């Protein structure tokens, strides 16, 4: 996560490691509401704004993908859409 562009936005990482072969990350709490739960209560304008914000963050990750490859090791960079 530290390799992601700042514009993506993510909680501050306060710890990470491996236990019994499994990686773990601890981050600071982020106050807010789950978009899935909040969606039905949003106005159409707020829903549109949320979609634009999500796509903007996805574009930052997509644009940074080549430089992120060095940080992810064996993860395959393939997207599958159904």
C-alpha cells in the first residue's frame, strides 16, 4: 500500500508482518460510512459524485501500475471482467 500514489488514498499503516506464513497489515481507523450501505440514501448527484471519485482513484492506480510491479513480487497483473 505504501507504493500506491498518495492520490489513491488509504489509511496510515501502523504495522505489518507475517504470522504462520500469512501476511498481515494494521492500519489506523478511518471514520466514515460503507458506500454499499449508504448508497440507497444518497441523492442522484451524490451517487454520481461518488462514482467519479472512485474512478479517479482507479485511474491513479492504473496509471501507476508499471511502477508498482517492482513492489508486488509474484502478483499477476491481469484483470478479468465478466
